[in-house]
C-alpha cells in the first residue's frame, strides 16, 4: 500500500501509471472509497463503498460467496458484504444468536437493484457553477466550486442504479481496520463515476483538471521476495509505503525470540531426560550387579552386557517418545477445540491451527531413541567393565 505524505508529489493517475511500469509490479490499484447513500426498496442506507479490481476475484473472501463476481470491470454491479445484506433485509441478530448463513441472504437480494446517490466532481471551463442532476435534468444549487488558474470544477449530485450480483460471507476489506467497506463496485466503473472525495478538496489543481488523486494505491508484485525492491523504488518517487512484510516484521522478531526461549527450555528438558535415563540405568547396574556377574561367569562377553543395557535404554526412549507424542497431540487437540469455541463466540469461521504430520511423529520417536542410546553409553560401559568375581560377592 502506498500513501502520499504532506510534502510528497501528488498521488494521482500519472503517479499510479509510473508505479505500474516499475519492474516486478503486476498491478497498481487506486483506493477509491466513499460514504454515500444507497436506497433499497425506497429505504435509505448510509454506508461505505469501495472499488475492487478484477484481480480481487482470487481472494479467499469470494470462494464461498453467493452469486458471482463482477461480469466486467466497468459493469454497474455491486457485491454486498454479509452484514450490509442483513441490514437491507431488516435482519437484526440478537446477542448470542447464531450467525446468519449467507445462503439465506442470496435469493431475496441477488438480481435486485440498488440506487446510489453520490456527488460527482466535474471540471468546468471558466466560472464554476454547481448543479444537481436527476433523471437527466440539471437544476442550479449552491454546493461547492473552486477557481484554480482559470479553471474550475463543479460538484453534481447524481443517481446510479446498481445490480446486486453477489454477497460475500467473509470481509474482502478486512485488512483496512475500522474503515471497512460494506458494498463493493468494479474498479473501472468506480473510476468513471468521478466521485468527489476528500483528496479532491485537498488538491484543487488536480480536481480542476478532472484528474483524480488518491489517498492510497495498492500495489501487487510478482513475488514476496520482490516486495522490498519495489518498496525502495516507490520511496524514491517520494511516497510512503506499507506492506504485509512490514506488518509481519515485528511478528517475525517476536517468534524468533519465542523460538529461542522454547529452544532453551527444550534443551533443559532434554538434559533432564538424559540425566534421568543415565540415573535409571546406573541404579539398574547397582541393583543387578550379581546378575551381571553370573552372566559374565557363564560366558557372557562385555559386548553382550553392553547390548543388554543398550536395549533397555532404547526401549525407554521409544516408550517415552511415544508417550510424549501422544501427550502433545492431545494438548494440541484441546487447544484447537478451545480456539474454535472462542472464534465461534466472536462470530468468526473455525480454523485448524494444530496439525501433526506423520513425519513429525516418526522424527520425534527416532530422536527420543537416539537420545536414550547416547545416554546409555556410560551405564552400558560401566556394566561391561564389572569384575565378575567382585560382582558375585556383591550382596
């Protein structure tokens, strides 16, 4: 996302085209959004409207939508967010009531018309006059107009009929925080409306020339590895940039520190487990010295005694690894169930946040076996070095 600071050049159509021509840039979409009135069945509804490029069709928010995406980038069509669709139908959810299924909202709304009333910015040569247009007729009104270097622009009140073609279950505008739109229009269609926005008032020269200026522009790049390069190129043009990479940088630092602490605690747990295995096997040697002496007296070699204790260490490692994996899987399932209960209470879709692949289970058991075998080296060597005569005298 690109925004223009106070001392930067104008973020207008010319600047957007230059950004589009940068290497590794696939698309630079202007952020067109405005608050206006929509009428459905002669009832007014004030809401925020935003424009979407055709590439937005690939977003997850439109996977399970009712209806279809825009038929073209310049069609007078609208996609509603589920909450606005509920408002149009007069549905009011009570606290604790289950979320409305988007499939129930489609039949009564899809194909119906919305009437949008908006203010159009229009450049006029010479003295500026403002007008209100309804059904093809114009009436003079005292709205807002400016003279800039011999040119002027007018604000004209217009109406536009929109066809409802889709209802989105998720929010395609969810990354924008509290300023979320609830109705979406095709980008090219929204550009052709020339809707009066706050940026038009700030930059009179562009408004007078009928050249749109934008508060922000969203840039799509070929790959995540190209984000930093494109950001640097845009900053050199005098604009500020913000990307998902920037948003996740602090998160990556947090998880790096978390991984460090988890590694430290995991190492301590591994050391304690190794000491436990050594202690258990050493105690087994002390308790079975006489048995070891008898085995060696009847012909058991040092290698045989080592194999015996290695087998015991390996058995403890495999059993401990299996129990640990089972315990970890159980804890993960409990966390996943608890998280989905919380998401449901927050009216959010369920998520699978815990997954244990088979290779991780196998790797954990093999790792536990290796740790136990390494821990059994000293006890096995100590048992093999026992003098059978002294072992037989041990009580």
